């Protein structure tokens, strides 16, 4: 492939990847998000900057919840949709999700504290985690958390003891591994046997008997999460079939039908235009899941359980955009060099490295999972020939990559504002202070107005975390201590 035969999309804003409100303005083609110029946002709040389109997030929450609940009703049951807060959580986002009818899924004492501070009804909170501390469990029980998901036998005892002290009967689910391997990165596949979450499905009867020994625990069903960023529905279908296959034996043990089945989340989103062509519609996923549950329950002769789901990325991911400022650029020759040819590099002879004022501290996913993103110049459009670019950060790591490969106009230059799409999930949540770089703020956009929802950090705040001993040696001007 040669540059002459390429279709130039380096200025295009794909509404399947960017928030639906994103578009080019008439003035120099600057990117607007929810009607606000990208440069106006960075001028007011700084760069780098996380931006979340609240209108888009709320609309997506309604779409996902409605699809899963309506399909459950179609087959004769009901469904609870939890927002998986690990994707992105702050007090405002928790409020949005609760206001749009979603329950809240937390996985730590800190996430629980945020949900409670947001005014979420504790009865609509599910508490996950493979190593909940005794203190976290006691806090959850005391707060009235609706369901605690048991990950190990240790937790059965700990939750039972906490419930006994509180004088309540605590609802619990048992997390199991269905053995279904999601088609995703190994670190994102969470239902094979050799990993830290859950128990083998074959152990469920024994573990449920153990739960039943405690009068203050109420076993309500199984939970399984097969992975994250999944496009194919076949894994969800097979996992649901296997879990329901265990329900007749569990019903015989408990003496009653098992009332609930939690199928987790992990629905994928498009991070690039190419991936957008493969992303299934949430309505299709919901319909297929409902059908397999209905078919399997009918075959086994078990009552349809109440269903539960835990989407996170698929709700908040596309609503997010990160804005950066370009610092430097440099070209690296590919053709004829010692760099191995990669078909994904689109036949280019050179790559333009574009360095920005953030990096792996605000988006760890490329370094962790090899994730890729789409990037566009946000402050202007350009008629320059497209160039193969790699957007990199300012950190002291060769793996500090924000966008592995994309095309931008070849005149991208220092001072340009770049917009990286679909950063609403697992970017702020996984952020760090590597190289003592402060975390950026988070701004929400609603109906053409912007407001701060998470404050950014400053270097002074980071320095204040260091504890200086009152008695320490200080060097004199010659380097000797005194």
C-alpha cells in the first residue's frame, strides 16, 4: 500500500469512538466536545485533561440498562444492572449512575466509601474483591450493603462473623470460574482456573454447603465474570449455560430454587475506527444472553433466576476524551532500517513520534495490555499529507506509549492540542504519579457547560506527602554532612 492510495481520515471524528457530541467546529475545524472548544477546556482547566461527556455517559447508562432489563422481561424474569465502578469512579459519576437506575458494584473499601458519599442506597451496592479485609467486610455489613460476593472460604467465615456481630442476615453470592476463556488479553480473562478470582465451578456444591452452615448468611446465587473488552457473545452464552447447569444440584442442596444469577460484565467498546466495525450492539448482546438463559433453564427444568450484570467500560468508556499538548516531534525511518516491517504500519517508510505532556501515568492501558487508541489534532484541521504517528508520553520508559499507531496530518507540531478518544474507562482509575507527575483533573460536560468533578494534583501536594525527619544530616556547601 502506498500513501497515494490511502483514504485520508486523519482529521475525521468517528462518532463510534468519540462521544456522540464530538464534532469539528466551523472555526479552523477545532474539535468541540458537547459544544465546547477543546482549547477552551485546556485554557481553563490545564493540560493534560480528562474530559467526560455527562450527557453521553447518562444516555449510554440508560441504553445498557434498558436493553438488559427489557430482554430479561421478555423471557419472563427481571434484571439488576450494576455499574462496575472500577472503570471510573468519583462521587459525581456514582450519582449519575444511581440516578439513571443502576445499582453500584464496588471492589474495595475506598470505592464503597465513594458510593456511600454519593448517597447511593447501600441495598443497591454489590461488594466484590478477592481479598476484602475484615475491616472492609465489617464496614460493608454495618452500612447495609445489599450483596457481598464471596471469593474464598476465608470470606465465608469473615462475612458470617461480621453479620453475626451486626445481628443481620447478609445476602451473599459465590464467585465461580466457569472455565470459559474470553477472547481478550490474558490479564483481562478472568474465568479460567489458574488466576486469583473465584472458585472452580466444580467446587460450588461444597462451598454452598459451607455457606448454609451459617444462619446469618443468605445464599442468593452464583457470580461469574469471564473477562473484559469482549466483543464475541459466544463466551457469555457458554458461561451462562455452564452456570445454570449447576443450579439443579445447588437447588437440591439448599432445598429451594436458586433465585439469582450474576453474569458479570466485560462488554467491549471500540477504541479505534477499525474496532468499531466489530463492536456488537448492546441490544444484540442482551437478546442473546436472555435467549441462552431461557433455553438452558427450560432444558434443565429450573425456574428462571433474576439476572444481574456489571457493565463498566461499556457505559463510561466512550464518554471520555483525554486532551494533551504536543511538546516535541521526531521522525524515525522504518523502510531499509533494522526495524522489522509491520503490516499494521500501513506501508509507511517512517514513523513520526509525537510527545505529549502526559503518558503512562494518566493512561496505563497501552503499557499494561498493549491497548491502542485513536488520536486527532483537536485545535485545527489540516490539509497536510497524513503521517504514521506514535503518540508517546514524557515518562522515562520506552514503553510509555499513549497511541501505538494512527495517522495524523504530517504537520502536527509543538503546541497542538491532541484528543485521544474513549479514555473514560481505566485511565483515571489506573493513573499514577510515576516520575512525580501530578494526576490531571477530570471535567464533566453537560448541556454545553463544563465543571470540575475531580481536582487535579499539584507538585506541592506530592511533595507534602514526603515525611522529613526532624533529625537528619544536611550537606554543607562542600558536600560534607554537618
